[in-house]
C-alpha cells in the first residue's frame, strides 16, 4: 500500500512532499527552466488548452518545479491547493482582488504591513472597493464593521510590527455569518506554529521571501485554500495578470522548505532568550514577544499558536534611542527583512511603515521608539551580548 503523504510527520512533508521526479531519477528536485511546452500534435495542444488533458501549457499558467513547491507547501499547510506568486505582496494583492469587485466592502485589522495598507487605502478605492479598519483584537469591532456588501475580512496575526495577535477562529465565525471570506497573513507565525485554515480561515497568504527562503536569496509568495474557492477566485486572475513565480525561485524555495522546521525552531529558541535580555534591560520601556507570558494576547496565543516565532518588538522611547541602538549593533544587521538566517533589526517608522500617515501609526501604537528585530541562527550568547551592548548605547 502506498504511503499517504498526509500521514507523514511535518519534517517528512518538508523534505519529500510534492516530489515529482523526471525519468532521470534525480534526488534534488529538477529545475525546469522553460517558458513553454511542446505538444505531440495539434489535437493534443487543443485538448490541453481545453482542460481535457493534464499537462503544462506556459510558465505563467504553471511549471513542474513551481508545482512541486506549491504541492509541498499545501501539504505542510493542510490546504487543498496552493498557488505560488512572484512576491508576498503579489500574493496579498491577488488574494484580495480575487474576492472583491466594485461596490464591495472589506474589513481589515488596523495593524498591517505598510504595503498592505497602501493596497487597501490607495489602490482598491480606485476600483470601487471600500474598507473599514478595526482593532483586530476587538471582536465587537469586527461585528459592528459588517455591512450588507461586506465580502472579505483581512488580518495579520501576529501583526507587523508590534505582534498583535487576533483570535482567528472567532473572527472567522463573524466573517462567515456575514457571508464574507477571511484572509489571514500568516507570515510571522509560519506554517510551523499556526494553521489558520484549521482555525476557520478561508485563505492563507505568505511572503515566501521570509522564513520559507530564509536565507536572503529570492522573492516569492503563496496563496492557499480549498480547491473550489481557489479555482473560482484565483485561477483566471493568476493566469491572465501574470504574477508568476519563476522556476528558479521555486526551486530555491523548495530547498528552503527542507530546513524550514529546523530553522524556525532554532530561531525561536534564540528569540526567546534575546527577548528576555531586552525585557530585563532598563532601556526597554516595553518588550513584546509571542513566547512571553506578558504578551497582551497571551491567552489567544496559547490557544492557536504552538511557538512564539522569531520576531521581537521593543520600545526604546524615541527615534534617537532606537537609532543609537541600531547603530551600535555589531553582529545584528540593520535591515527591513525578517525570517532570515541572519539576525536583523529595523526602525519601522522610517522603513517598513513610513508610508503610513503618523495618525495611522499612532492608532496601532507604533511610536518612534519601536524597534522590530528578527532573530536568526547565530549563537544565542553572541546575540544577547550584541543586543545588551546596543541597549547600553541607546
């Protein structure tokens, strides 16, 4: 009897899920660097375009290497279908526009990545879509925001950059009662520590640029959900607008998935130690980490996450102090990326969230003193020493 990959452990899924070997029997997944595909006959081409015969047509529609990445990530997530995109932001954009049309209404958690806020506040209104922002931790706010034309909810949990956590299951119930779909950006938790689909979400999006690559090499994104919804909402938009993930990037991300569990767990162990060092330092006015019992939504985290992740946020009181901290780091890099093997820290107000008006930043509690740190795979002792020294300098 053949093994069912759905019965495999997570570690096995990450190494062997979605494998489709060529006749050569390669161990490392094959890189099919091709734009198009040949057919045995004109009738075969017709059958393939009509959907009567399986197979690939054009890289924008699909590619064997990309499909291996999609199948492996879907198996890890517990999703029926995954569709890869060229970047995390293209995944967010497609995830929303595939569900919304002119005259529709979106409800979104207020705490979002700056580019997500731009899409919602500046781009979607051009096409007749209105949005109401809510405090994502306030269930009554979600209920009160619903209109007769509400078609989608969007939430980041944990949210960028202050790690606000939303009760995904409860928000999903509110969305479904309103006839809306819930889209969850799960990039901070990773598929290792949180399963939004199992909690009731309809669509999960990732920036594969972050932990899935995890080594600073390529961009990528992913949208995951049930087959019927993925076909209805996204098949045509992905084919015709062209946010396709390149085969090379797909191959790099496949190799990243092999070590995702190992990396994320080691990063999380390091982050927990670094967070304790920061929290104990006199210069830190507030430290937020999903693995600490003093997190504002610790009870929700215990219910829906199995690990704290690798991101820590802390308030040093002013931009001057935050910049002094960053400039004093000797091991940790100043960079706006996250999920990398290398530790990175950034000042959100002047980088990732600088496009947000100050009033909107203040609504989510993002003042000038906050630093966001993505903890990597270096030695925990070295990181703690580097952070302590930089905090002294702040």
